[in-house]
C-alpha cells in the first residue's frame, strides 16, 4: 500500500477546509458595505461597535469549527482502512459546513434588528448591453475541440484499449471500479465534459445578459462592470479546466497502469492552483467590485442604503432569492461573491429541469461499473 | 455619442407608475439631444431586467414614445431613435401649460413659499431653458464609460 495514496485525499481535504475557513472568515468584509450578513443595513453599521461585535463572534465560531474539522481530517490520516478514512474526512467537512452556517445564522439574527429599507430607486444604462463573452465565440471553441480531438484519438487507438479498464481508484490507489470497451464506456467522460463545458459557457453568457448592475454610473458602475467581467472570465477559465480534466479522464482507457490514475498528482496540483487563483481573484474584487472602488463609492447613493436593490423579504435566510416580479435570472449573492439564481423566475426552473434531464440521460448512457 | 453614459432612473416606491416614469425619463433624455437618429436603445427585456420591472411596462413606454414620434419599433431590431421634427404648438397645449404653471405657483404661495423664491426659481428655469440645459438636467446624465 502506498503511503502517498492514503495521505493524499486527507491533505486535499485539509487544503479545502483551510481555504473554506479563510473564505468564511473574511466573507462579511467581502460583501457590499450596506449588506451585512445578507441584511440591508446603513453602510456605517458594520464598523459600529455592535457590527464589530457580531463579526468577532462569528469569526470565533467559524475558526473553532474550521480547526475542529481540520483536526478530524488530520486525525483521520492515522486510520489505515480507506473506507473509514473517507467517512471521517467527509465528516470533518460536513461539520465545518454546518458550523459556518450556524455562525452565519446567529450573526444574521443579531443584524436583523438593525435592518434598513433599501433605496427604491433603480437605474439603467440607456445603451444596448455588450453581452460578448471574453474572447468572443472564438475562445469558446478550444475546450470542445480538445474533447473532440480526444474522442478522435481514442477512436484511432481503439485496438489498444483493453476489454476492461479501470475508471475509479480507492484512497489507497487500488482500483475499485471498471468499465468495458464500449461506446458508452469509453466516450462517456468526454460526453459529460462536453455537457459541463456547455453549461459553463451558457452560464457565462446568461450572466452577462440576464443579470443587472446595481450601480451604472461613476466609479461604482465601472467597478461593477469589471467585477462582472472577472466572474465571467473565471467561468470561461473553468470551461477550459473542465475540458482538460475530462480529456485526461477520457484518455485513461489507454493507460495500463493499475495503481492509481496516471498523472494524478500534476492534475491535482493544477486543480488546487486553479482554485487558489480563483479565490484570490474573488477576494481582490469583492462582491460587486466593491473592493475595486472602495466602500465609500460603493455605498454612496442618497439617504437610504443602496444595498443590492432587492428587498430583504425576497430572500430566504439571506441565501435564496425568490421574486416572481423580478425579470432578472441572476442577482448578486448577499453572502458570497458572484451571482445566484432568482428561483421566482420560470426560466430558472426550465433551465434546472433541462439540467436534471441531461444528468439523468448521462446516468443512463454511462455503463454500470463492475468488478471483474 | 458623447462620453457620458445616459442613465434612466425610476423609483419603484413612487406613486407615478413605472411606465410613466420611463416615458418621462426617456423623453427628457431624447429632448436633451443625447441620441442621434439611428441610435439603438436597450431591448425591452434588457431594460426590464435592469430596472426590475415587467417587460410589458417597458414595452408600453416604448410604444408611447413611438406614437409621439421619438422611436421606431421593429420586431427583432428593438427601439431605434428617429428624427423627430418639433411639432407646431397648438393653442390648447399652450393654454394648458399656462393654466398648470399658474396652479403650481398659487399652490406654492399657499404653502408659504415666498413670492421672491418662486420668481427666483422661475428665473432660473427660464435661464436654463434659454441655454438648453433644462432637458439635460432632467435627463439624469451620469459620467461613465459603457461596457
């Protein structure tokens, strides 16, 4: 048994927990200055004594849960049985997710009495929107071309693919799932990759087209436009990342290595580096580009706080937006960076239904793995 | 188009219907000469998303401005600004304007606004009108560069 394979998943999970701890610790300071723990407040509230006290308590709680989760995962490294190791590792992550939610929920409860009605003024630029993706449609082609080229390569080398080949490995590097040399067995990773790439590309386009700017003019408006470009660029980069991962997965049938997927470590390092860069970019811009222009510019807007120009009553727990009268498909997250769906829009449900249909179709296409 | 980005603002809490606010805001922007004939306005759906109103509200506003001769609406091409010759004022329109202005002045005086302040404001408005600045100040122009 390889030590590297036993410890690998635990280190990855410890890394994920550490990153999640950093993000959850800083998140209240990354959101809009007048949206605190998903509640619209006067912009000066978060720097008040009460605002700082709420933040301090929240940070203590998320740190405790993060460190606890980390200890559980690190302790799990001593467990030799991979099955238990996975269970313990997931328990650590689950504990952290629940802990962060509870800390958020308690903080939000303390902020709610200080809620302020957001400004009811909305503004729009009177020019047609530029909904071109970064790099245009030309930059959309390479991910699909990579997957198509992989499919052609597999077709040309069909004879070299074993009748049965490994597709999944346990934490100790031993194979626990296999696929047969069939159309579905060989090409299904590429099919899934294609669907995911299309999903990312469509999401990027939809965000450009069906999300609204909170501020249009001045530095705040410029910051928001840059923020939207950054978010959309990350989605396009994710498209490339997915294409590479599924190209690598798609080529596994040609590998005859039995102990662990070939090239796993470089792929893992690449994935972790991609995640770190993405998180760093998000922290740099802040929600809605507010950190690019400064809190004062982001919050200034008259007597009432601008907030995100949505009413608190349409937010469930400050996390889920449901507003039937809002034609926007995407709105800014209140506690997080980026956009979330408007679940009151029929189009969102049609999109989700289509997504589920695709997932179900893939499940039927992908052959059931067996142990030879 | 100049560097300044024309911006439309509406107040969802206003007693004035959103459609009427859009008509007034757009008309003021058009009067200010912010668009040239042939310029495209945002699509109905885009403006509805940006303002958070139903697309029928925006469509109704665009239709009214098209009926007034400001816009041309074509399926698939959206709203295009067109050349609009200044209409000849009718005696009825002038009488209506005079009547509403008098009512407004009387109401302000009745509410205690000093007559000097009223005449001062009227003088400022008259000066702005002479300089062509009145429509611009009503159009909600904001400096920016569009994406």
